[in-house]
C-alpha cells in the first residue's frame, strides 16, 4: 500500500492538509514538520507513495527531498508562486497557494493511481473503438500544465517517464491523469 505523507513547517497547516486529503478518502500515513522525518520514513517504507510538502521545512528546503528520500515517492510541492525552470520529472507536481481542495485531492490521486490503472477501468477505456491516443495525451498534458504548472515539455516528459516506470503505454498514463 502506498503511503501519503504531508510535510509543512507549520504543524497546524500539516494537519489541515492531512484532513483535506482524508476528507477526499485518502489515508495519510503521517504529518511532519522536518525534512529529516520525511527522509527517515521514506527510507524505511519502500512501498512508495506521495509526499505533499511546502517549499520550506524546519530543517531544509523541500526541493532537496526527492534526491534524499527513498525510491518510489512522488512529490507535490505547495508553492506561493508558480515555479520557474524546475525539472518536474525529478521534482514533482506543483500547486499554488491558496490550494484548491479538489486540485490537491486530484493531484495526489493521479500520482497514486498511475501505478494501478485498473482502479479507473482504464482497460475498458483502452478497448473503446475510436480512442484517439494523440488527443488523449495532449489533453493530459494540458491538464498538467493548467493544474500543476508544468511546461509542455515537462508535462510530456512526466507522462513518458511515469509510463516507462509503470510499464504502460503513454495513453494509459494519460487516461489516469485525466480521470484523477
């Protein structure tokens, strides 16, 4: 089972974010204030998951977490302003404050469900006769650009990398993104 972690320098905000995720039917494994706590958890729990974190934690900048954390974890960064020149393929998705509840839940669901595409009935959708793969991938890229502040190239690389990691076709990953 994948873990969901929340990391914010303010413990009250961490609890509020965890409560929002819980209200969306997601189980949060822990809420932390320090990057070292996240690193310790992710290196002990190898099943992977999603870390939702603010830009600055008590002991480090959150953009250091992806390279220090255990394998299999994706990141959602809560930012004050849209990110500039970030490599989303290694960093993660971004949400800009004030966070919209449904965008947060959809982004976390998207990252969790990329590894389990049967949960959205993607196989049935793939069997549909006139599925236009290029349009589906373009729609998913547009959603990532609008919701998570990817550039077009970053959105394409994100879909491509997640597809390769999961052993899926890009259109399958795109459908998961669109259905999250």
